C-alpha cells in the first residue's frame, strides 16, 4: 500500500551560517536553509514529519524526521538525490528506519518528496514508496501547517 501525504511546513529556525571545515580554507560555507516542522505531540506521543535542510555551496543536504510513537529519538533518514531548482522546486528521496520485520531484520520506509521551497515554507507531496509503517501510525492530514 502506498501512502501519499500533502504537506505544507513553515520554517522554524532563522537563517545562519557556519563553516564546513575550520581546517580548510577552501571549504564551502554551510548555510542553514531551515528546520521545517509539521509534527504534533500530546507530550508523550508524536507523529507527523519534519525536515532539516542545509546548503553547502551548490549542494543541499538534510534529514527527513518521521516520528511515530513515543516522543524523543524519532526515526530519521538522510536525504538522497536532492535537487533544488532556481525557482524553488525541491525533490528528494530518503530511507527512514521503519521498525523490525524479525528480531534480526530491520525494515526501511523509503520516501519521495516533490514540491517547492518558497517564502520560508516547504510545500508538496511526500510519498512513502516502500516499507511498512508501524501499525496504528496516525495519518497526517493534507495541508499541515506548522507554527
């Protein structure tokens, strides 16, 4: 079963920059693009999606965070195949730990995002293309806006 979620996420962090490597004078500066949060929590449990993005020269790097259960230490996947177009078009894939198939075999949920980064918000469609979410994971509503 494929799960498609439309997300709208507002920026939660100010823009700032640091250096990628203090040992190298040729290192590209790393700039925070933003932390985009569309999670909900009752204090004990957390669900939804969050996205951390940084820019290093022409490269965009980041994490997709997918809390689903007890709050704290949510499953997190490194973004892969990231593209950010000149008009803000954003695409990425990510593999997020999904649980355990057997005690020796972990599962991985693979996600694909296609959307835009504009006006401090990420808007688009996040699709789980493979994997199995834990039973009872709440659906994220379409058009979630974090504050």
